[in-house]
């Protein structure tokens, strides 16, 4: 997540690629930018599947909740 709160892909890992995972009481996970932790920017998805800008996210939105699913080894 860059300084404007946009998610992007990178060939090389850097500090903007680190996110803090939080396990919520409702069994969902949320992810916040480690670099911008003081701003409380979350990773979020819009209804159309595109990413939501960090400044437009806040705790309590459905857009920031991710449900972890088990992966089978088939």
C-alpha cells in the first residue's frame, strides 16, 4: 500500500508490502498496512472486486472483512 492508500503489486518486497493480520471475534480476518498503522488503513474490496483506497476504509465496514477458507491438498 503506497502513501495514497492504493494497493499495488511489486516484484521486490519492501516495507509497503507488509500487513498486520488481525483475527476478529466473528471469525473474519482484517489486514492493516504496517507502514501506515497510525492511519488505520485497511485492505478492502469494493462490490465490483476492485481494491478500496486505504483512507476510504474504517473499522466496521464489510469491505475489510476476509473469511479464511481451508485449502485441500487435492
